C-alpha cells in the first residue's frame, strides 16, 4: 500500500510539531517529498531538518492557514520544489480551552479561522494542482471532539471539528470529477507537546478512559492519513476513520471498570 506514496509531493500544514510532525514523518519515511508548514519558520525548519537527517526529502515553508495568499504561496512552493501537489494533509489547528460563559467573540472567531476556514483555504489553494496530479488526495485532521464527543471548554473547537466534516462531504462531491478524494482522520487523545501542556492529571485521566489503556501516538494518525492518501484507497472519499483506542465506546465509566 505504502509504495504508492513514493515520490509524491505532500503538503502537511501544522507539521512543525505534534500530530502534523508525525504525519510528515510517516509520509517521508515512505518516500514522499514533504513540505513542512507552520507559521514559525524556525520550528518548521527544525522539523524538516530532522527528516532530512534521517535521509528523507523535506523542506520547510512558513505560512498562516488563515490567509489565502499564504496558502497560495505554500502550494506554489510545493510545485516549485517538488513538481506539483499530490497530497494535502490539512492538519493545522488550535485548541484553547475556555467555557462559553467566559468565551469572547474574538476567541470564537480565532478558532474558527484557524481550524475551519484554514481547512477551506488550504484546500482551495491546492485544488488547481491536485487536479493536475491525477491522484489528488486531501486528508483532514478532524477530532472525536465535536463530531462525536464533547468536553467542557471546547465548544468553539468542537464546532470547527464537526464543521470540517460538513465541509468535506460537499467538497468530496465537487472534487470527485477531478479524481480528487477527501477524507478525514478523527483522532482521540494523542500524545503531543501541546497535550502534555494540559498537565499530567489530564493525561492520566484521559488514558484511564481509553479501552486500550494508553493514549495514541502521532504516528497512529500518520498511518491512517497514509492509508487515505494511498492509491489503494482511491475509491474511498468523503469518509472518516476514528483513531482513538476505543475511547468513544464505553457507555459509562462503569463499563470501563468491568473490563
Ligand atoms: P500542536 O501540537 O499544537 O501543533 C499545531 C501545529 O499547527 C503547529 O505546527 C503549529 O505551528 C501549526 N499551526 C497552528 N496555527 C496555525 C496557523 N494559523 N497556520 C499554520 N500553522 C498553524 O497541535 P496537535 O495536537 O498536533 O493538533 C494538530 C491537529 O490535530 C489539530 O487540527 C487538532 O485539532 C487535531 N487533533 C489533535 C488531538 C490531540 O490529541 N493532540 C486530538 C484530536 C484532534 P505554528 O504555531 O508555528 O504555526
């Protein structure tokens, strides 16, 4: 399966750390040429350097997913450096935690602009090149939070993650005639620098709610994205895959205690 990724030009937004960095690593390991995108150029360069140090093909590009000009420059950079855009992993996102009563309209807008509008803008900028690929692939990083579950403080975040799936289902129909597929990975709790920032108690509590007994790793999301991007997944579009160690399944804490 993974062989079909070799030589492909792959853009990963939000690849300077966390899940995006894991996605970039998985694609690079399978022979893709990866554009590592984030706002902070130094962090993106450090992540790209790690991949190059492992013998892979990667380079950094600084861009803000909330800006169409940046997204167009990003797509152009992939074309200039790697000959086109075959795969877009629309992964960049933010998840500040604030409850509705304290949430400002500006805080709401910032999360929508990054997670939801950012998905739209990155897709819009890459479509002209994905059309030329002949095997264009878009993989969105959504979440279980919003489409399936809720968590206090993440109403704005959950709205964006569910919104990404609504966007995807119509995009799938508009892009099908170009042979472009668009699918979404829905991670549960994945260990990243960002999640670690929420503290050890949060991490421990989350692991206790997962039937497999531990949090996911960034590569777990990378492998699901790799599958959607592969040639073998060519007849799958507009679909989702939950990668959460079974987290959404227990119907009560009691169900977990009886395992
Ligand atoms: P993270 O560790 O905080 O990394 C976020 C990445 O996105 C960084 O590379 C950051 O780089 C980039 N980014 C943020 N805002 C950006 C913008 N406006 N333009 C371009 N790049 C931007 O986050 P993560 O946990 O890996 O999350 C990545 C994705 O996975 C998000 O969509 C999130 O919703 C989803 N997710 C995560 C989890 C989890 O458990 N970690 C679970 C479910 C879903 P710069 O700051 O330099 O721009």
